[in-house]
C-alpha cells in the first residue's frame, strides 16, 4: 500500500506537468482562492493506527478533511470538558500531510435535555460552553467550523424550527469569531429535502449570512431516478438553487458542498464503482462552473463497511481495507485542475449530451469534455494553437497519465486549429496546445 501511495503521488505530478509541458513549480497561481477538494472521513474516531489514510488523501490532491467533533465526546461528565488525546494526534497528522480540518460542532449531549437539539435556553447555554471550549483549546488548528449537521432532517418545514437553528448559529459563530478568528464559519449542512422545502431560504431570511462565511449544502441526487440522478441534472438543479439563494440574500452566497457523492452499492439508488468514478470527475468539473461554489467534500474517503448491498457502506473513494476503488485515481488525476484552474466558459453549441468546458491557468488552456450519453466523436477548436499531436489525460485510464494520441491538430489559414476526439462518459482533459514531433 505504501508503494501504491508513492506511485500515486508521482503519477499525479507527472500527469499534470506533462500535459501542460511545463514544470508545475514554474506556473504562476491565479488570484482566486483555490477551490476546496475535500473528503469526509471518520479517522478521528475510527482511524487506522497506521495513519495511511492521511498520506493517501494527500496523494489524491485532497486538501481538506471534514469530521465530527462530537459534543458528547468532549463533555462525557457534566461540566467537565476535555479534548481527547486522539484529537491532538489527528490534527498533528493531518497538518503534517498538508490537510486542513473541518470540524462539525454538534450532535447533542445526553446530559442536557436528553440529547435533544439546543433549542431551549439551558441546552443552548451548555452547547455554547462546548463551542467556546473547543475553539479556545484548538485555536489555530482548525480551518473550518461547521455548526451542526443536517439540522433540517427532523422538520425542514417548521419556521420555528428554522429560527431556533438560526439563533444557535448566531451565538456559536460569535464565539468562534472571538476565540478562533482565523477559522471560517459554515452553517446549514442542508439536505436535499431541506433545500427543496425552503429551509435554506428561511435561514437566509433569518440573517444567516450576517454570522457565517458560507452556507453548507448536502445536495445528494442519487435517489432521484433515471436521468435525474446524473451530474449534469445535478448541476442544472444547483444552478437554479444558486439563483434562488442569491435572490433571497440580495447578494451572492458562498456555497460549500460539505457532503456530496454517489454510492457504489448493489441496490436501489446505487451505481457500480466505474460509474461512480466517472460521476465524481464530472461533478467536480461541473461544480467549478458555478462561481459561488467554493469547495466540495466527497462523502466519504473510505467505505464504512464491507456489505456490497448496503448503501452507507459504499460511498468511499477506497474500500474498507484501503484498496483503491476507481474513483481514487480519477480524483488524483483531476484534483489539481479542479483546485487551481479557472473556469473560462462552456461550449453551449455542443450537441446532445456532450459537455465541453474550458479551463485556464496563466497561458495554459484545457478543454474538458465528455458525452453523458452514448459515445460520440466531436470536433474541438483551438483559437491560438499550433499543428501537431493531441495530448490529453483520459480519466477512464488515469494510470496512463498524459498520452500523446494519434489525433492531430490541423490549423488552416482561417478558423484556428481543429481536431476530432471520441468522447464517452469519462472526461477527457485535452491540452489546447499541440505536441510537436521531435526531429
């Protein structure tokens, strides 16, 4: 496994540098804050003692890990708050591997209201003491604090239920701002049902953006049925959600997709591991087309179990035993582009289910293209290219890295350069500069 991890790092570096024909270190960064390529993980409480997960996350180009900072684990006895030693080890190891941490504050405590949500004054006061303790003890070590997880599940339609959460957010965010001003504060963790029933909109109406840095969403679509559960249908829906939230807030709302994925189980709402990998690539690239989406955390890093028919056991990038699922090398192949390249535009003239997206960093331009339906051959155009072979990364075969194909860019005197490429459900990442023949 260590050998595979090291190989993945080398593959990732060579594949991007080779595709662009430059040293990675020689390319200047854009002025934009990098898009967050994150994962959810349970390593804080159920981690593998070898620590291999953190190296694997780093090697896949992941930069942020979201996990639960259970109130019940911090305050096991009433009035006695303590950070478990494993938490300090976790923060040290993630930082050593270049991973920042997102902690979810919440989940109730049986000592207060029988574990109920902090809606009454005594429970809310106890929760605020926990928030104050955590943020004071871990100052400078946590990049994101998310206030509660999926509050809306219990009752997404009741306005009073929304108001109680909005008050909790206002109190907790004020504490975090005071104790850990360097951390970003997120809230919402709104499920698909909560988005569709107006819970997220009501949070904005209750002044959410006066307290936090961003609204977090969990916009799963894997159970929506045929042609409504694809990344393309998902981004169409997210585009409308983004517009609604912007109107409600009167300004753009930074969106953090702190959970998103498709499960690879055998059963209702499941897809196979190969399609999961294709959907992952398409979803990350499509998320970049909405400027208000600032990051996406894939749920989750490692399968939670080994039952192939159980949905909750099969969301991961790797299996329970850390063997790689197809999604892992695909993420390693695309993560740097997703993080650091700017979305330039979409070819709206693309026929049928073909998606063609242009990305750039400095002088380098890439076309990311796929067919969401049947394979088809399309013509690509490059306005300022040169004649020669076409270079690309085919995410269906990420292990091959950068490939110089037999296809060629042809550049007649008028109309720029053109080539043809066969597309399928896995994105092809095509350099818009030709590879020159040697000699």
